[in-house]
């Protein structure tokens, strides 16, 4: 049933406040000058009438839509949620909002989402990872807006990068495990054809193991990303059936690591006495489980905040020619009881 109530317009607000519609329009723009007394009167009139500014119409006239498009692989991943929180909070000072889409770890889906998001004329776009389909890359290169690639260090960046080396994250864990005397080390991950960052972590594992002269073939796939705790447990069980003498396992995420830990408890394998377990992501569960799981903190929130700052800087200097910028974060190894040998 259609409502008979008339939606208040900018002209209605102007009449209520005793000003022109143009003054009302300026009052709703943070970067336009209107004296404080007049702005307060206009905002009060708008509140009395229940007026909400039509941001789409405003965008068409000002060529500013007020939002930043973002793609992430998963909406139920705490790491990506922290990045979005940092990005959202960082953009608030400029009144920019986030328009979010998730790709399900699928590059073709990323391509479709990027095409859709760009039709809405965002002021910038943030994508997760540095690998894209050819068509997606072409769209991003020709978008004419700031493009931020995150959670990765692409070899051929499109524009700006805020990320870290996923390969080095695994290398840090391998070096730590070897320093504790373990040499029979396995990697537990997901479908690397979809999870490109997971592939880089596995690549860091195999490369470092080979550099140290160790067997790098103990690789177990847990299924399509994102890997759940149950899938981590099942994969660890298969790993032990194939390589029962394994001394340590590097897991693609803390969730997979927690699954491996619970399977150890079910099988009666002492952690860390007989088995060392390490994860990735610094999830809360890895810190409160028993024993706590060694992990890598990629500084998810900071990725979002630094991306927001880069966008603000680029939009502030929109008329100046900019060059590719890379902000590389250093992942932090959090050594916990799951990998520390008992005396």
C-alpha cells in the first residue's frame, strides 16, 4: 500500500528555515561554507520535518558520491572484519561511507562485483589481494579513482598497496619451529587455486623448508576456503594417517589450527610435547584455548586505517599527479605454548 504522506524536500526545509534551497544544499556539505547559526537552523528544520538528504542526487551534481567501495573474500572472517572496522573508522573524519561486497574467494566473482560497484561511481575502491582476472584488472586500472590493494604485496601493483608478505608470515613460523628442534613439519591449508593468500603462505612454507634442507612435501589440503575448525580437524587426521611421525604443523589460519588442536586431544597427542601447532591471524580463539596457539598477527585493523589515510590523501590531492605507493606492514610472530617445548 502506497503511503499518502509526502516526503519532505529540500525546498520544504528551505521554507521552514527561512533560507534558499541552495543554502540548504551547502549546509549539508561539510566542505561548503555556511555560518554556524544558519547551519544549526537548517539542520533543526530538517530534523523537525524528517528530511533526509538524497545522496544520489547530490552525487550527480557534485560528482561526489560519498562512499568507498570495498571487496573482501568473506563476511564472517574476524580478520577482514577488523580491516573493515579500521577502514570505516579512518574514513569517518571525511564523511565517507563503505559499500561492501564479498567475493567468496572467487576471482570471477570479484570481477563481477567490481563491475557493479564501479557503476555506482565510488570515490575510491579497496580490494583484497593483488591477483585479479584480466578484465577486473583492466577495470581497476581505468577506473580513474584511487585503487588500494590490501592484504598482499603484488609484484605489479595497480595503484596503492597496503599489505604484507603472506609468504614471510609462514617463513617466520617455520624458522621458529626449526629453532625448537622440530624438522618433520607439515602444512595444512585450503584450496590454493581460490585462496591466493593461502597459496602464498604455503609457498613461504615450502621455500623456507627447502632453504633449510628439510622435506617440504608434507602438504595437506583441507578444502575450499575459508577453512572451518571442523575441516581443520579432519585434515589433521588425514595428515597423521599419511605422515604419523610429523612433529609440527603450520596451519593456514587459526581456525584450522584450533581444529588440529582438538583432533590432537581426541587422538591423545600431547601438544606441545609430541606435536607443535601454529596458525595465522591472531584470532581470539587461538589466545584463549588450551594450550594457546602460536600465531601471526597481520595487523588487520591497521591495514584498514592505513588504507583510509591513503584514500584521504589521494582525494585531497585529486588534481595532482600521483605515483604508486606501497605501505608494507611487518607481521608479528606471537609465540605461545602450542609450540614451546616442555622442559
